[in-house]
């Protein structure tokens, strides 16, 4: 089984990298293309400021409050 305890360093690093990538896509759309929207993998339009905000929230959550990333699985008592 995978241990996805949100307080583990690997889980927090992966969440921070995912947040940085979302932040980068939103910032790239605004700075390099000068557009407020970008296309995601499915071809749908994404509002870049929301992507920036969502990415920052994920990174800050991974750094300072990892409990919001998920709950650890409950241990069964024997």
C-alpha cells in the first residue's frame, strides 16, 4: 500500500511541485502570451489568474498546513 500521509516529506514535495506547475502555466499565459486564458490538456480554456491563485494555495498548503492535502488512512485496531 502507498503511504500518503500528508505530513510525509515526499507527499509535501510532490504537492508543492504540482502547485508550482499550475502557478507556472497561469503566469506563463499572462506574461509570455499576454492572454488571460490558456488551453489545458483537454483543450478547454482556463482562466489564468485562477490557476495562479490555485497554485499558490497548493504550495502554501504543502508548506504550512499539510493536513489539507488529505487525511492519512485510518488504522484498524486489532
